[in-house]
């Protein structure tokens, strides 16, 4: 590994750096969904083919995240994180240079999904290894906000760059952004010794988690929430473009990508506010209420898309 810097960085500066790196690394994650309507036309994709390209990202994430996040218990989270960012940069670059249709796009998107698995939760683990308990609460909030902000901006930036320089330039921007994050973390974040190995603990033993009914309840609820969230992220621009076209609504003032960005920023604010409400009202009550509200809204949203 490259030698570590000799200078010390304050905990607050490290939190700011990691959160900033997350914004840069995650920025291109939703460029494909943001450009989906135009790419479907350009490549002559069916709805199913477009869905498979979108799904490649999440499939790679799903199978990789249990491995990569678990490895942070055995190796310095910094290097797992750097691996993830490198995969994201490489995936965006390959998509920009090589993707030309249905058969070439999924592999590049899968590589980005692998990278996402190595940066999303591992970024949080990286912070947990660097800061003390007093700062960790704010670090978690900042980390969540940085992920939400980058995801929201992803839609707008992809649309702006593609409109100016073409869709391939958008993915080049995503690759460059991730590369900057990689360099920043490599040079500034200090390395830590590998965590101590417990001889009685197996690295990939998930049985204790499965036996914990409370943890599994939250995991299942979060899985259902993620299904809803990522379904929205993957198709929101295409859905809004479809709704606008079928209702004769002008997109001159607010494009579908800009609307997706606004929704993402509102969601980020709601996430931060929701954490504070959970402290006051109780986490179980708030989660149950929010999920029931989401269920009600999602049940009717698709039916009103062409009628409003």
C-alpha cells in the first residue's frame, strides 16, 4: 500500500472529507436512470431491456454488499472503500467508452453496483473507525445527508451534461468525480491497523443476525423500503416523462430530471428530520407510520400518472 501521510487531520475535518468524498463517489450512481428515456429511444430498448440494465446495478450491489461490508471487520475499512470507489470509476468509464446497447451496458452498470456496495455502508464504517462516540451521531447524519444529496444531484447533473455534451460525457464526468474521491481518501484519511481477530467468530457467519428477531424485523422492513426506494430511483425520470407526454404537460420549466432532484432533496431533508422525530416519538411508531403512508401513496401513484 502507498505510504500514509504524516500529518494529522482533526476528526471534524475527517468527517467533512469522507462525506464530501461520498458526494463525489456516489454522484454518478443514478446517471443511467436520469438518462433512461433518451437512452431507450437511442438504443431502441424495450421496457424489459431497460429494466434489466437498471437491475444489473442493484443485483451486483445485492450480492456484493454482504461480502464487502463484512470484510471491514477483518481489514481496514479505508481499503475496502477505496476498492469500491475504484470499481465505480471504472464502471462509469467503461460505460462511457464501450456501452452501445443492451448487451454491453449491463456489465458496466454491474461494476458500478459492485462499487456502490463497497462505498455505501463501508463509508459509514470508515467514519465509525475514525471518530469518537460524541461526534459519531453528527457523522452519521452528515453521511446520510451526503448520500441523499449526491443521489438527488445525480439526476440533474446527468441531464445537464448530456444536454450540453452528450450522454457519454455524463459518464466521463461520473468517472472523474469518483476518481477525485478516491485520491482524496487515499491521501488524507489515515490507515488503521486491521481489527483484532476473534478466534471464536467466523467472518461470514450471519446466523447470530438471523437469530436476533429485533434486528431481523428492522432488516426486513428496510429491505421492503429499499425495494420501494430503488424502484422509484430507477424509474422516476421515465415515469415523469411518460406522465408529462400523456397529459400534455410542458417540461420547459421543470424537466423530469429536475423534478427527480427536487424529490431527492426533499427526501434527504425528511430523512434528517425523521431521525429527530424518531428520538421524540419512538423509532417503531415513526417507521410504521411512514411505511403505511408510503404504501397508501404508492398504491395510487401509478394510476394517476396519466390523469393529472
